[in-house]
């Protein structure tokens, strides 16, 4: 019986992991609908400038835009590679 329980728990873990991933994708899409049109180009421009100095990929740059009634926040996260 323990062997069957092992396989059952894997399926529920896989299902919950898939659910979490889907929630992240939906949240990302929801946020991108309300963001300004220039954000994708801004992200690419920033990536191009940083790429002149260090090797970096598109996955290393994250641009988030949050807006309330009286405040707009542009958050930029860049993960630079380690130079040892």
C-alpha cells in the first residue's frame, strides 16, 4: 500500500505545482494588460545597454509596472552574472 500512496502523492504534488504555475502566468498576463505600451521596448533597450558591458539574457531583466490613482511605480530588476 505504501508504494501506491507514493504514486498518488506525486500526482497531487504535480497538480498543485501546475496550478501554481498557471496562477503565476495568469497574474503576469493580468499585470501586462494594464501596463504602458512602451514597457516591452524599454525592457529591450535596457537589455541592449547592459549587454554592451556584460553577457546577459532576456530572462535576467524583469520590468514591472504598478499604478494606483496617484502613483505609478516602475520596478526594474536585473540579475548580473557573477564575475569570479
